[in-house]
């Protein structure tokens, strides 16, 4: 018998026992350990949904409630293309959950699916419910801001981004993670990154609230704190949103400059299309865009630092020794 079927029948048996007055003897963590083992052995979204919903039915309130609600939203709502079924299940789960933090996690998982099927939830009320219990964390404020932006609730997106920015300090980070072993410089870097993420969301919301001048000021103020990956692609949407806002303001030359690294070297379709639009605005035609793109790649490309790696026989290979050759480098499960 397949493992998922065994788990399914066990879940039914447990439900019957509970209905007869017997109490389950298994602890939440023991059950979750078995859940994790079982879900690794199954592949279909139907099986994964059944397993997640079974666990939530047995343990509606646990530290895993929010993450498993998100899993149900994904597996049933998206992979199985049954958003109505996912919303209905999560409505039933909410009826069993009293803890404000757990309710917040379930409602945030449910919100986009409810919007999709025309059963709109009140995102501001979800925030208010948690705020009655405690203040939102930086991550929660940012999550709400991004959710609001995704559904064009721009005023709420801006409010929550501002709330997130107040927690973008080294002191706030230390307070949230008192046991961290990071150095002061590392904590400052974390706080700076928080500032950039909050500013990114706030600026984009302001741009959609027809407060473009404020938006551009917010983007510019955050830019010095922005971090980039090895290729020079910014780690947030800051420059993408900044460039698109500049383009909307008619400054196509500036948009090309701001969008370049993300559009040319990154994997961002919206930034790329804005980059193309900015080129057309500057040159009044799309002709020559491919050549311009190739030239931009050469200008933005970074020379790879030399490094050494052992092969399967233990022999050391140096990148610099392959000059003039085509090299294919593949990373397996990089850590």
C-alpha cells in the first residue's frame, strides 16, 4: 500500500476515535515528524493536499498552522486549480483557530485565493485583528504591504511599508533576534537591507497613488543602501520600480540607466519590457534594440574572479587556465 494511503486511513481512524470520545495520544511534534516523512514520499498535489488537511484537522492550532495553511493554498488552490475548495477548507480551519498569530497566517494564505473567486476578504481587518494582540513584525508588515500592492490596495501598501521602515534599524533587528551571533556590522547590513525593502514597497505604492515626486525621492534615498548580487543585479525591485516610475514620468534616458542591470542581466520580464519601452521612447523606433541590448550586456558584464576547484579525481582546476575555452560550470545544491 502506498504511504499516502496508509496516512489517509490512519487519519480517518483518528477522526473516528475522536468522534467516539477517545483522545489522540500523539503529540503535535511527533505527528509533524511523521507528516514530514510522509510528504517527502508523495508527489501529486492531491496527495499532498490530503496530508496537509489531515494534519490541520487533527491539530488546527500549532506552530505549523500558518505554514500548512499556505501549503493548502498552494497545493489545492493553485496546483489542483481549486481555489474555492481551498478557501472553504481555510474558512473551516479559521472557525477552529483562536490564536491571533495563527489566524493571521491562515488569513494571509487565504486572501489571494478569496480575491480570485470573488469572495474578497478585508486585508486591513486582518492587520487590525493581529494589532489588537501585538504589533506586527517587520516581515509581517512587509508581507501585508506586498499583498496589498499585488491587489492594488495602494494606500494600505504604503501604510504597511512605512510601518516596516520603522523596524528597519539595527536596534529593532537585535530586539527581534536577541540570540543572533551576528556582528554589529552584519546586523547593520541586515537593517540596511530592511530599509531598502521597505522603501521599495513604499515608493512603488506612492507612484501608484499619483505621488511620483515623493516616490522618486524615496527610491533615491534608499539607493545607497541597496545590495547587488555577484553579477551586479540589485537584490530587490528598487531599481526596477524606480526605472519604471521614471519612465512613467517621461524620463526614458534615466529609465534606461536605472533598469539596465535588472533588465539585461536579471530575470525580470517586467523590467525587460520597460527597458524596451524606454529604448523606443528614446530612439522613436525599436530598430536596433537587439544590438543595443548586446552592447549593454558587454558594458554591464563583470569579469569573473579567478578560482580553483577540485575534479572527481582530486586534481585542482583553475579557471584562469581555461582562458580561450568554453567553460560550463554547474552548481549542485549550492550552500
